[in-house]
């Protein structure tokens, strides 16, 4: 009995010693990837990695004010027939194992996006080391140059891009912050379409060295641009930022935003600014004969940020008039976007979903040629906007100066 | 005669009086010089015998002399008649003075117990800010008196016995009859009676002979040097085992959660007591698990760390030559060495060791690139957390388990730590202390006990004694309606 127990214990011990540790990786054996870029060149995937250099970053973080004397990241690329094939080719040129769990953004070039995002999705959903919460962006031309661009204030550029995306989506809302699972949900939804924000390097030459960083105004910087439209898993076109705003209203992706508007119907000059603090959109399909009309009800409230009109804000009817102008403005934005979307023949607004839900029987007919039917859809926007606060002063400065 | 048993030790004093004038012939006193109180012997025994004896009417037989000496002359509290040599020797070794009369088969033993003892001092290992400042001493009689002064109940029972063939150490069990469970008292009696050893020098000897489980790092008997803590235990139905020669009194049975209660919990307000108690449980887990979690997460589960933390940790690890597990074991062993050195070394060298410990081993090791700064923080925090646990024997358990956990965490990651915790939990659930389940208020679940487990409710709300320890028919501590309230509107002031 004792003997058996001893053998048993010994075997457990052997199990620990011989089987443990197989996937152990020390922190200094990892190449922590903060951003990944995907390009398509000559029929092959080119995957680029922005790998952080921990020692440089922690030195930069501890010595505030001295600035980064060393580069916080390095960028390198590998090629392969498939994405993961390319990733494993990295062991030919990197001393450390690529570690994707902390990747914040993936930048896909529009060329690669035209090839299809399917392989990328598969890689991200199949492998446990990559996260589904990564933000996806599109770059026109070469995606690798986005990773090479250094950023001010934020030490790790990949981190900075993601922060920028998040801030923009929360405070301006023109471009959505699209995580890879949002993208997947869009692609597999009845509409089979999705949107992705664009990132670009504005200006030249690119800031890719420490020397270029040591200036108060950089020669170039990263910024968010247009909205890329994806149908199926392929990119098919762009929407401008103004068009994107209306799309955001229709997709109910507005958290908060700011825009200018005219004060009353006579004066078309947009001389006041409004901060929309809260907005919600409800899309209801209406069937009339063979056609569908989408009732888009937008409800929003916010505060006046600025006004240069000669108006007395103490009067409720003035506020009413302003609200009306705001509503017209939002309606216009929605209509502009609708026209642009119709031209692309892609249902990025998610109309397919609401029709599918409300008219499941008719949807079976409709889905056979949805893009064609989509173009036939009419929209009927209703906007209700409330100005909750006028700020600290009532009269505008303009009215004070002109009345004296 | 005595000398044949005890040898010719020079501290045995034999004083003979041969005074024909009183008719008393051949009285002998025997005592051991170091065990008696010299003053008592002189004033209460020698002086009356030598002077007052003449005032007595001379009886004829020596046995009558004995009666006179016993009843009229020896003015000490406790006088015993001895009939055998063994008894006489035992009494002599207890510090009695023996009185022999020529021609008489019975000897007298007068209790003249005395000698030098450490006085009652402040507790050194279980200190409190508010609360009694007395602690037990090495003298069992003092200790019993300390307890008696606290519990003036007629039900308080003390049972003394001697254990140890050579040391003949006095061991007393103390309990409140009617509150302590009879079954447990009986169990302790039988376990004590079963002990057959040559020496008992500290209560730990007793503990190891009578505890329920030996193959466990967890203590199943509590010890305290605080009379108030012992009294509180007795009032809850515990049984105190007081051992002569040590200030540490054993309390049994005991449950796991009792080791996280400090007597000060009951002397400070209940809110802070609850807060501190939670801190103690957290510290217990920190001291047991923190290094292993750090190893596991930094070598197996890097994705669990926030990115900035990961980068900062990765930066610190640049150039560290050892894997995290080796690094952690190195630092832990270094700390254990330092700690042991701190306990053993002479007090004078104290500052030197702290310089070596703090500067050389902490800072220099990081600067030399042998260990990462984060690891030093983890190890030191673990060490500090270990001191929060009020019972040192429970702290030791956490200290030992820590090393096992580190190896598990370093080989199998979080999975290993989880399995380790499971094994510990199952083990704890299986432990018993004198028949009482070790995890008592948690498993089996006893709701009334939760008032004094993770939280401490105010005194007036603790109406019942723990049913695992206190006997069933005497479970209520206090009457109803003890909650203080402001005087009502009708009461005149």
C-alpha cells in the first residue's frame, strides 16, 4: 500500500517536472506587438509588425521631459502565402516570439482590403493569442508606413492610434471605432457590409526617427480620414467625412458630436455651434406596395457652444427656431449620406436587418437581389433636437456690440 | 534516606535540631535551597519550631509531636502528611520543606514554594494598542491566578496533572463546566493521559502529542500568551491547557477563522475590527499566493496584464539572467535567510543586518541586474503581508505553502495554482480539531457564527456562542434587547 502511494506520488511529481513549462515564455522573450499592418503585394500577404522596445519606453516614461532618446518601436515585415505563414516567417529575422495579445490596431491597406478581409478574420477568430477587440483601420496605399510613423505625446504609436480612435468615436462620432468583432458581425449580418475608418499620414516626410521627433511641429502626423465601405469581405469605396456623419446618425453610432448651424431660416450662414451630447436613432421600415420606406427617427439633445447671431436667447421662440435649424441641418446630413450610400449600392446602414426583422417573409424574396432593392428604398428622416443649455451667457456678443 | 534518592546535590539542605530541653528530639528539615522561599522557611517554619515549641506541653509520643507541629507550629498555608518516600521526594522537588521526626513514620510537607520568577510583563509576541497589557509568565501558578482573576465563575475548573517522567511538568486544563463540551474535555483528558514521555519543556511538546493531524502545515491548536485571549476562548467553550515553564497557553478546539482574530478586534470599534479582519484574510492570500501569481502571469498569461504594466515589467526583465521562477525562489530564500538571521542574531548586530538586507540584497541586486525591481516589490510585499496574520503558526503555514505554490505556478501556470488551492481547500475541509470541523462556520455552514468570522458585529448582537465548541444547552451569551438606544421621548431627564 505504501509502495503504491509512493509510486503514485512520484509519477505525479514526474508529470509536473516533465510536462510543465512547455509553453512558458519569459517576458524578455516576447516581442510585444502594438500594431499590425497587412498589405498585399505580388500575390502574397505582407504582414508588418510594430514591436515595442520595452527598455526604451520605460526609460522614456521615467524620464519625463527629456523626450525619447531611443526609438520606442521597431517595424518589420514578413511575406507569406497566408497571413499566419507570414507571421511565422518572422522567426527567420526576429530574436523574439511575436506576441499579439496586446496588439491594439490592425491597419489594412486598401489593396489588401480589396482582396478580402476573410483570411484576417479567420486568423483573429481561430487563434487564442490574438484578441477580437482589436480596432481595424484602412490605409490607402501602403499600410506599413502607418506603423512607421511616430507619434507625439503617446509613446507607442499603436496605442496612440487606438486612443485617438476611441476619443474620436466618443467625442466626435463621425467615424466609428470598429473592433474586429464588429467587422465580423457586419460581414455576416443580412446586409453583408461594414464600414472601417481610414488612417493616413498627412504631410511628408514621415516622422520615423528620433531626430524628426525633436520639433514642436512635426512634418507629418497620423490622422483619421474617410470611411471605407466594405461589401462582403471586400472594400468597394470611400465616403467622405461629411457623408460619414450622416451614416453615423443612421447607424445610431453618434455618442456626442459638434457641428455648426445657421440661427434662422433667413440667414444661411452657419455661425453657431452646437454640441450634441446624446442622440438615438430608431429605424422603422414601412412597406408600400413593392417599395420600402425607412422611417428614421433621430432624437437628440445637447447644448449651445457658440453663437454669433443677433438673437435674444431669453425668448423661447428663438430657441425653438434654433432647434428647427438644427433639425434641418441633421436631416440634410442624413440625406447627403443616403445619396452617397445609394451610389455605392451597399447597405452599410443596416436596413436589411430591420426589414428582415419586421418582414421576415418578404425578406426571403428581397435578399436574392438586395443591393438592387436597397437602391429602391426611400428614406423618411424625422429629427427632434432639444437645446438643453445655453451656456453661461444669454445674449451673444454680437448682439451686445451691435445694439450699442 | 533522602540523599540516597537524590544523590548528594549541594543544593539540598538538611537541617537537624537536637534540643533535649523541650523533649523534642531529632527534628530534621529538608528542603532544596533554590526552590523555596527563604523567608517563608525562616519565619514560618524554623522560627516557630525553635522558639514557640517550648511553650507547648510536651507530649509523650512522637506522633503527637507531629500533630502539634502540624496544627500549631507550622504557620504556612498548606501542610501535608506524607506516608511514603516517593511522595516525600516529589514534594521536595516541588519546593516543599519536609519535616521529619525521629521515631515517626509520617513526615510533614509544608509548602514553601518560592524562588525567582519572571514577573508579569507586557506580551511580546501578541501586542495590542488597546487592551490588557498583562501576559502569561513561566509560572503556572501565576498563570492560573491571572485566569482566575478574569473569570470569577464558580464553574471554572482547573485540573492539574504532571506529565514527563523526568521533568514532572505541571500541566493544567482549564475550562468552564457547562460551557465547554463534556465530550471534548474528556477527549483532552484522555489524550493528555496517554502522553508518556520523559520531558515537557514547552506547550508545543503537548501540542504535538495531542493534535489531531500531524501531516498538515495548518495548526489545529491555538496558542496565546494573553490571559484575556485565553479567557475569551474559555468563555466560548474552548479548553485551555496551561503548561508550567512557558507563557504560551494552548487553546483547543480551534477553527481556521480563529487564527485571523486578534483580541484587539473586540477592544476596538466593530467597524474597524471588521475592516482589519478583511485585511488579514487578504494578507493571508497575498502571502500565500502573490509570488506564484506573479510568476504564473508573467510567464504563462502575459495577455492578462494591462499593456503599460506588461511593457514596464518587460523592460525590467531585460537583462535579468534567470527565469522568473528561479528569480522568485532566489529572492524568497534570501528573505527567509534574512528573517531567520534577524530572529537568531544578537540584538546588538540588528542595524547591521538591516543595512545588508535592505541595501545590499534589495537595491544592489536590482542594480546588478540579478533580479528585476518588480520581483523585489512582490517578495517584500509578500513578506510584509505575512506579518499581518495575528497567529504566528498560521503565518508559518502560509509561508510554507507559498513555496509549493511558486513551483506549481512556475510549472503549470494559473492552472497549477488553481489545483494547488483545490488541494488545500479539500485538505482544510477534512481537518478536525478535537472533533470540531476546521472550517467550521464556513463548512459546515453555521449562520450564527458568521457574526464573528469575516465581520465582527457589535457585542450586543453576538448573542450566541459558537455551537461547534460550546455545549448545546448553554449557548446563549446574553439577554435580549441589549442594543443601546437613546432614551424615549417620555423618559424624563
